[in-house]
C-alpha cells in the first residue's frame, strides 16, 4: 500500500487556517495582558494609599511632603535631603517596584528628584493637598471632600 503525502494546496490551507486563528487570538491575549497590567497598577496605587494612611497615622494626620526643598518644619525633612514623598513612604513599603506602573511606556520616570535612590517612578503626588496656603502642613480634616481629590 502506497502512502500518500500532503499536497501543497492542503499544506497551504492548513497554514492559512492557523494564521487566521492566530490573528483572532493575538488581540485577545494582548487585551488580557493589558488588563493584568492595569490590575497591577491599581494594586500599586492601593499599596501607596495604605502607606500614605500609615504615614499619616504616625505623623499627626499630616500628608507626606512632596517637596524637593526644605519643608516648613525641619522635623519633617527626610534623611535623604528633603521630605520627598517616596522617601517618606519607603518604611511602609516592601519594594521600590510599587512606584513603577507596569503599563507605562518605556519605563521612563515622570519626575524624580536629584540623587534619587529609586530607578523609576511613574506616579505623582499633588503638592496642593500637602500644604495650606500658609505653607503649613495640611491634614485630612482641612481638605473638603478628601475622597474626591
């Protein structure tokens, strides 16, 4: 009995079917990957929020400083040079990776102060909730509707 081989047409049809299935499935995989990155990003924000609240519990309900310059009260200045918020939150964090969003393109920092020990940071912090108009440290009770800021 003679074995029959695949013809070129049959082989091309199978390759075309595989290509069509791949074209259908690759966008689904890309969307699932981006959803996983969004979930990781949301987890990072949640961890930073817990760290901010822990910091506030330890420091008279004041927000961590977002300044690159000396803060109004020297007791708030950090050992790294001024009270930059990532440095102030680090004792409450387990890893530096929390400051990097997995969905951020090219992993370039949004902004980091000079001599930063952090390789990349993609999150920012609004300085206007940190200080009052008198450059005093702000507390959560001074902010109207803090959950909506």
